C-alpha cells in the first residue's frame, strides 16, 4: 500500500503541473473558438463588455471605500489577532498552521488585504515552503465574500442578502479545507 502512495505522490504533482501549464491557454482558445463557431464577433463583444465593466466600476466606488475602511479598522483594532488566538487551538487539530490563519480570516473580507498577508508570508517563509504554498492555494481557492456582497449587492440596491452570506462562507470554508488537504497531499 505504501508503494502505491509513493507512486501517487510522484505522479500527482506532475499531473497537476501538466494541467496548470495548459489550462489557461486551452480555455482562452475554447472561448475564441466557440465564439468563432457561433459567428460571434469576439473582439467587439469583448469591447462592449469592457464598457459595461467600466460603468459598473464607477457605481461601486462608494461601496468599495466603505468595505476597505471597515477592513482597515478590523486589522488596526487588534481584533484579527484576538480571533486567531481563540481559533488556533482548533485549527491545530486539523494541521493548519497558525501563521496561515490571518490569510484565512482576511480572504473573505479583502483580496488586496489577504494578498498583502500572503506576500508577507512569502517573504518570511519563502514561496516554496509548505506555508507559502498553503497560503497561495488558500488565496486561489476562496473568494472575497463580504467584499462581493458589499460592493456588488450594494451597487444594484440589494439590501437583504438572505442565504448569500452563509453560502459564501460555507464555500470559503470548503475552499480552505480543500486547500489544506491538497497541500498536504501534494507538498
């Protein structure tokens, strides 16, 4: 059984590397090819979408400022450190390093804030360390849930988010646990 695990440990990283090398170019070619097949003017459709994106960007600026101020207050108040101190004994049981917890807590709030934390971890521990790879995977496998709710729901006037918050946080938790599992398997 251990020989099979060893063999999978050799094959799995190579498979992941092979997929990651070709995933984005293949997706881009599929999109352009599908548009060509459907006789869609791909470039013109892209430009129209970019115009719409610019209009949305103008609408969301007030909501963006509000969420960024709230995140700054959360970090500056020390609430982040307090929350990590409370939760780290639980995450130690599943093997998540305490150094990764700030990224796990910041990611649902802010992409740029969590990217800053990931960058700090990379500088301290290195990008090829287990912690560097873990926080990078966590960053890519979760979403800025509260940012999305505040900015996009606010820009279209949605006041009651109903199940969006629990669903988003559940998806974030699944992404964090999945990132931890994958990193333990691959690295």
